[in-house]
C-alpha cells in the first residue's frame, strides 16, 4: 500500500515537472508560420529556387497600427489611412531568380487555380510574348462589392504576388503604392483605367457604327 | 529508506523546469542575441551607454522613441540558412511579435527580418539585419503620434529648405 502511494506521488511530481517544461516551451513558440492564404507547398518551392525572397505580411492589427503613422493634416494620407484601416490584410511575395526558367507555367497555373473560385473574377490578363511577361489581376466580389485583390506578375527572372484582403476600390489602389512592396499597384490601377478607357473607346466606335448603319437603312 | 529515494526524485523533477526556464527559455531581445552568439559562435559588440542613448532619445522625441536596444556583430562570416534563422528569431521573440517583412537571399549573406508588437498605444519594433559581414539587431518602442509630430516638424523644415533651394 505504501509502495503504491510513493509511486503515485513520484508520478505526480514528474507529470507536474513535464507540464512546467512544456508550458515554458509553449511560451516561446514561433509567432507564425505562413500567414499568406496560399498553398504553402507552392510558396516553399518558389522560395527554394529563388535567389532573393522578399515577404511583406501585414495583418489587420498591423495595418490598423500602421494607419496611425499617417498624417492627419494631409488629405491624401487621411484617405490612405481610411483605406488601410478597412483592410483585413496585405501580403506581398517577391521572388528574384538568377536565371530564366526557374519557375514553370505550371507553377503559375497552380497559383491561379487557387483563386479560380466563383468569388474571384479576373479583371486584367496580359501576356507579352516578346518579353515573356504576364500579369493577372483578380478581384474578390462579395454582394457586388470588391472584397479582395490578387495580383500575379511574372517576368522571366522575377515573380511578384500581391494579395489584398478587404474592401478595395480601384481608384484608391494608387494610394497603397507608397507602402513597401506595393509599387506595382500603381501600374495595376493604370492598367484597370486603361482597360476601362479601351472599353469606352470600343463602345463609342460601336455606337458610331450603329448610327451609320441606322442612317443607311 | 523510501523517503530517502523520494526526496532526491522530487528535487530533480523540480530542478528540470527551473533549468529549462533559466537557460534556453530567455526570450525577447536578449534571448535572440544570446541565441545568435551560441548558434553562430560569435560575440556581439557591446555599445557603451546604450541605456543613456535610449533615455536621451526618449526625451528628445517626447516619448516617441524609447526602450532602445542595439547589438552589433562585426566581421560576421558564418553563412545563415534563412528558414532556420527566421525560426530561431521567431521562437526567441515568442508570441505577440508578428513578422511583417522578411528578405532573404539564398547564399545567406543578406537577411532582413522586421517584427512588430503592439504595446497598447505604442508599437515595439524588432529589426534583424545582416548585410555581408555586418549583422545588427535593434529593438525599439515607438509612439506613432509623438513620432509623427517630430517627423512632421522636420518635414516642414525640409519643405522650407526645398523652397529656398528652388528660389
């Protein structure tokens, strides 16, 4: 009977010690792994092949705090502050490669496929055969509102992924280009606007055609 | 006899967590610096009067910048594995610190890690930067409102200077 008690007491002490050790280790656990909502395998593969990798990860908390650094007296900065405060996250990944062909079209397709859901719709898709550059811009639409944006820009030796989650307006995109790694957004805004202009031009031409048709008929 | 066995067992069992907590368990800035020293067999150059510099910067910026910690490793030559390094720093900083920027090169010579940690109205910033043979680790606490005021003050001076130049 005494033996059993002794064993029980020793066991309890050992369990308590193990709990203390694991609690101490848990306190020092890593803060995060990969907060980007992308397939981790693709990210890892690209990072392994790249010579330089840049990652920008701004969650809602960090964006809220970053917004405090905006100047209240400057109108532009106030607008940017409002935009940033409404966002859920900004994620940027930039991969630079030593030579061409370090990533394949399949890799790009894997990334695109991840966003090929009913919520995400492509708004810009450009391919330059001469330089091999491709740009894809997709937006997340929820109840008719833009709730996210995904930009995939690929050059032979550089691959850039930008993911913005939260309400985004195209006209405000250029305001974010001042933030680290988001310089490409100014180009996206221009692309979107030029696309709209092209649309307008084509509709104007169609209208003129209709007029002339109507006149001759 | 059994008591004689029980007492040392209890002593050893309680000693283990104490050693773990006191040794490898140290986190934050000091924990990161110490781990780098141990892992890469290097010694950080102690910058004299950092505490005084931190105090002066706090006063000069009206609380905009405080809690300054700096560790400098000169002639740092060991190659670093980016993933291992990130893991190491994240583990030592602990929860609450979020990595916002990471720049890493495959050859291991250039590594930049920036972490942020909300501290009420203030923000803790932790910067790890390795460039060639120089490695710097900096931790600082900033108050965006106070810092903004200070930056704007100099910003206006900068604009005035630009105007003078153009004239």
